[in-house]
C-alpha cells in the first residue's frame, strides 16, 4: 500500500482565497442584484501593454516558420532575456550581478516555493508574520516544520518574526538564529517597506550567522521613495548571503502570461559548495524552460517603448493606491502601505476582527478585501485592500466606504 507525504496533512484547513471565494459566491447568490467590487486578490486587471503584445505576436510568427521555430528553451533562460535583466535590473542600479547568476522561470510563486528544496531538512526557517503564505507552506510540505498548533495559530519549529505597528512593520533579526530567512519588500500583505540601512542590518546578520536570506522583490516596480532599495544586492555583502526572487506579474501584468526569475550569486557557498550550482542542477532537472514566446515578451519589458508603457501601467495602479490611502485616512482609518506598494493595510475600525470586518464590508459596502489574519497571527485586526482594480471601481469603493 502506498503512503502519502504526511507533511501535507499538517497544513490547516482551506486556503485563504478559497474561503473568501466561497463567502463571496454565497453572498452573490443570496443578493444577485448587488454589484460587488473586488479589491481582494492581488491580480492585475489592465491589459498587456502594446509593446508586450507586439513582441508576443512577433514571437508567435517566428514559431510558425521552420527557420525560426524554437523548441525547448535553455534551462536557465535565453541569453537575450538574462542579458536584459542583468543590464536593467542590476547593472543600472549599481548591483554586481552577472547573467549566469540569473535563472528565468515561470514566476515568483514557483521559485519561492521551490527554492527551499536545495537546503538541508534541518534548516531552521524564519518568516515574517504576517506573510505571503507560500514561503511557509512550501517548508511545511517539505517537512521542515513541526505540527500546526490550532490554539496558537502557528507551526512548531518555525521562527515567526512579528511585523507590527510597533516596529513599523519592519522585522527585526530574531535572537534565535534561523538558517533560512524569507523577506519580502515591498511587502505583501502590509504594503510597507524597508530602508537600505535596515536591510543592510539583515545582510550583516545573515553573513555573521551563516544564514541565507531569500528576498522576494515581486513588487519592486512600485517603489516611489528614494531611500527604498530595489534589490537586496544594493546592500554590501549580499552576494554571500542572499537569493533574490523577481516576477513580471505586477510590473508588466504577466499574471496570466507567467514569467519570473531568481538570482543566486556565485559567492553564496556552503562549506565550499556553490548554492548557485545546486539551483542550476535543480532547475535543469525539474524545469524545462519558460516558453520562447513569453521570454521574448519579457525582453520587451526592457525595451524603450515597453519601459515607457509599463511605467504608465504601474502609475495607474499607484494612483488607485493613493485614492484608497487618502480616502481611508480622511475617514479616520489607521492606514499603512500604498506608497511603495499596491497594497493598503488598514486597521479594522472599532476593534473588529479581520473576518468580522470582511463580512461587514461585503454586506454593507459590497466590497471584497482580504482579512489580515489570513496572513498570520499578527495580521489579526487588519485588512488588505489592493490597488489592482480599475480606477472607476476604486473610486466607487471609496464612495461606498464613506457611506458605511
Ligand atoms: C510576495 C509575492 N511573491 C510572489 C508572488 C507570485 O508572483 P508570480 O505571479 O510571479 O508567481 C506574489 C503574488 O501575489 C506575491 O505577492
């Protein structure tokens, strides 16, 4: 008789967004005339920019001719894309990252879930609380944690780093030293971020203690403030302790196209073994390359036209973020995020629980958001709204909140 990976059984109940989906479907079935505005899931709504569409068309045409057809892509990504990434995302920012340290993939979710595979099972894992659930769940599935404690709302064997109002949602290095540290800035779900000096503290801590930082910069394009680092490699010493994960989903609307990449510097070593080489081995064995068509679309993200159009696209969502932030502030809500990120993290009014506020907002305002407690214990009493809706819906949602 076969057995299963029992680590999967440690994962509690249903996934946050399925619970939300179920609640919204029930509400809509009971109130079919109510127009619901969805500001919950972090999915983009604007169509692909013209430069991207053009690159996709061109690549499709190439695929239709014998002389320009492409089969399997190189494991680590096409040189043209890795070159564009190295030049634009790193060299242009003064970061020392070379093309052969960049691994193209089908998105940041896969990479942030898979990266743990190349580390030992006895590594202690630290995540922020609240957190993007993939970092934690992928380590649970791998067996790197103990059981889930329903009463405490956390897994045994995990180091949770609280991100609260008191520390301005900037995690502090924990006393108990972790081996793997997941950081995400600009942050999902809080929409807050970290200064270069604060990130340098983490890099120094990791180098001193022999830890690895897995740095998720999926929302880098939303940074508006000067002192906020776009990459962890802006910090001194990051090449020996940090892996960076990036996505094309939020800067270029690729949520349905699928493209991302991970940077593993050659200087990151464990007793002489190159972590970069391990990831190359893993990538080459388990991933058969992102599609040629999609990588050409990714290259167009860095063309002059692409950059111009995507700046406008990001600015569209940034304007939504500003609308939400300002409207809630004017109404007296305590609000965070929104300045360097497409997420607004608000404190629920009158000490309502996160789910209580979810039900209230759905029922009275017909607006869907995400309960903060779905991202961890420290998210209780908070609520996430996203700037990824249309401008019109965002304005309408704020009008409705004013009338609550
Ligand atoms: C922090 C973070 N990382 C990664 C992802 C997933 O990115 P991708 O679409 O590239 O898989 C998301 C998506 O919401 C995210 O919030």
